[in-house]
C-alpha cells in the first residue's frame, strides 16, 4: 500500500520529515503576565510585522489543497 504524502520530499529521501510545522494562524493577543516576554512579538517587530494582527497563514488550508491531489495520484497508480 502506498503512503499518501502531504509534503513532497525535497531531498529525494522517501521517508517523511522528522518535524513538520503547520502554522494555521499568525499573530497573537497578549492575555496574561506570562505574555510579557513573548518571542512572537520580538521576532515580528524585528522584521517589521505587526504581531497584534491575527490572521490565517498561506498554509491554512494545506491539507484541503494537497490531499485531493494525493488521492488523484494514488488512484492513477492503482
């Protein structure tokens, strides 16, 4: 049975990546004292982004976009 792939192998290695990061949202709202030294705020401000603006990322719908293509590829090889 062939395994469906969400992420193409970039190095030619057929094994899945050890770590896959899929961030649905970007931005944050500080809600407690623990948020005082939040890394998201520091990083975003260092690259000129507004960390208070919460929005969907470009990869928000990644599984919806990728899985149908994987299913089509799988049925073509069966």
